[in-house]
């Protein structure tokens, strides 16, 4: 047997380690902040670029490329070194940020978000890999806790900062929302300079070849399926184009599975892991919950900003209870799992709380009080924190030790896959039903005295914003730019907003139903107790898992 694991970890003095941590945390903060800052600003961005109905692609393009590259960066850094790959990741992310800030349409913005995602996958995975190179295992958890703090701070600060930038008409000669992207440039440059100057060592490099076939076939699977989900409501679900794309995706999935089997230990997702039913089942739950959560939470800011009329900054502040719930729920439940070794109760509680929050969202209309939105968001966030952190523990306990690193990486991989599909599917569902719901709401308002009075007033109906609204009586309103609502008559706008809320209710109901499926699946496995040294709770509830970059032990 030849042990190809890293040699003894090099010793690094505390001062230099602090500098390294500063560089890695800047990169992580840039990546984590980007996801939260854009969610608050996306409605303003979409209105300015006249592409509200296309905004799902701004998220899915980012998630597709980050999902595919997360595992690939770890493998490539084993072969070519950490520093070159880290610089490459930051370069992709910063270049994508600049291009996003210069985007002139939602199509180009989506493409440039994909460029950002090419870097985001490396910023997360390589930070943990570099830390593992520099510190012995006994000292890593203390520093990893700071990584978790970065994600917590980004989750709190991002919506507020995104709302602030979106609320600015212009700053330094550019529209305010563009600075949500430009802000990444100085942060990225600082991260690269610190890492280049301070990171000088790495464990032995691997001779394995990267799983290029796995990457190509994964893209062949994901992109056609997501495009079909996004456009299926427009083309028709039974149309030749939609079915053809699903067919190409199915072929891509088969080829991806074949590529993973051939790649063996170098595969992105080693196939022997999936022979364990506990591992496979919990990753199924992980995917389903990811689709439900990411999909519904992508729609929630639209409710706050369009239906409730909040500014981007106000909408960002309304999401703070959700963030605090994630942090609080994660910390309490992670401590419970560490103390008792039991994870199933916490996971089930988390899914139930997410269902409660989602079904509560499904009751929201145009007149719902804002305190309900904040409280429901807190319930949802608490469920997310309670579930996702201990789900990683469950997945680890279903693995043999030699697959532990790849298994942890699979957690982030399948969660992101679910989130990517969920965002595309839920936005497609929303924009596919909203026209009919608005038409129904206007039909119901036909007998309302206030609506009839506004409709009979030529001074009201002659206004361009109100004419756009009234086109919705037949379901023909354009949703690529919702800014006309700012100037619309409140009496004519109310049915429009109710119709949008009803379409969002459908999305939340589907999300809740998906979570119910996940709950049933999560009930099946037994609550396995941890083996010594395996399955302890993560050091922090906020840090997302990343693929391990340790070398495998091979037999000759």
C-alpha cells in the first residue's frame, strides 16, 4: 500500500497565518456577498435592463458554472498548485463582476454572471484547501470558524448593501446597481495580493488527471434541462423544442454517469458512494430541499418590492429576520447534535419549519401586513439553519472513510443542483401563470366601486402607466419592466398586484409540497450514531461544505 496523503503539515507563524486568513476571508466574503447583494438589487437591475421575466437566468447561469467548477478547482489545484488556481478563480470572478457592471441587457448580464460563477466555485473550495496545507488538523477548526463568520456577515450585510446600491440613481457616473458588481474589484485585488505574498507551500501534488469528461457531460446534462425548464412555459411543455432539450439532457446524464464510472477515484462524484442507500437518500432530500428553498426565496424579494412596494433597501431589511433565523437555528441545532450525536430530530424539525414558513408565504396577498412577512421569513430561516447543517452530518455518517471528502463535496454539489433547477422552474411557473392570474383579478374587480370610478375617469385612464396596467385585464401586460407601477393609480393597480400575489402563492404552494416530499424521505433512514471522529457537527452553521482536496490512499 502506498500512502499518497500529504506529508506533515508545514508550520506557519501566527502573524503570517493571520495575513493568509485575511486574504482567504476577503475572497470568501466577495463570493458570499455577491449572492446576497444581488438578490436585493435584482428587481431594479431587471427593470433597468427591461428583462424582469428573464431574471432567473442571472441566477441560474451563476449557479451552473459555480456548481460545475467547485469540485474541478480542488482537483486542478492538487495537480497544478493552489496559488495559480486561486488567482485564476479571483480573476474570473473580478472580470465577471466588471462585465456584469457594464451589462446592457439581461441576456448579457446572465452570460457575465456565468463568468462570475467560474470563479466562485474556486473561491470557496480553494480557501479550505489552502488552510489544510498550512495547518495541522487539530488547529484547522479554530480558523474554519472564521470562514463561517464571513458567510454570516455576508448574509446580514448583503441585502442591505444591495438595497442601498439599487436605491441610488447614480454614483460616480454609473447607475447605482452597477456598483453592486464593481465593489468586487478592490476586494478581489486585495485578496490576490495577500495570497500571492503569503501562501508559499502546498502538500504534494497529485498525478491524477482532471475529470474533464465528467465536466463536459455534466454541462451537457444541466444546460439543456435548465433551458427547457426556463422556456417550456413559453414554447409549450409538449413542444418539439422542449422535449428535444429534455432528451439531450437525459443523454447528458447517462454520459455523465458513464464518465464517473470510468474515472474511478478521479471522478467528480465517485460512484461507489451511491451504493450506500443512506448517502443516496439524504442527498435526494438535499436536492429536493435545495430546489424548494432557493426557488421560493428567489421569488420572495419580488413580493416585497413589487406587491408590497418596498424600496430595495427596505426589502433587504425585511430579509434580516430570515438571516438571523438561519444563524440562530444553525448554532442551536449544531450544538445539540454535537452534544447528543442525534441528528434526525433536528433535520425533521428544520424541514417542518421550512414547510410552515413556505405555506405561510402562500397565504400572502397584496394587503398582508409586513410583520407577517418578517415573521414567516424568520421561521423559514430557522428551519434552514436547523436542517442543512445537520444534513451534512447525516450524509457523512452514510459514507465509508475513504469517500469522506468527496461525500462532503457532494453535499454542496447536490444542494446547488437543486437550487439551480428550483430557481429556473419556479420563475418559469410564476411567469407562466401570472398573466392569467392578473386577468382573473381584474375580472373580480369589475364590480368594485373604487375600481369602476377610476376606470370611468379619462384623466386616470389616459396616463401611460395606467394604460399599461389596463392591458393586464386580458393577461397581456408586459412584465419586463415593472417600474410603471410607481406612477400607476392605486385603484387600478390593486387587482394587478393581487394577481401577481396569487401567482406567487402557487410558487410557494409547490415549494411547500416539495418540502413535504423531502420530509417523507428524511423519515426513512434510522438515526445512526457517529463512529469515533466521524459525523460531528460542523464548526459553524454558516460555512458551506466544500470538496476535500486530500489525496486518496491507493493500493498497489
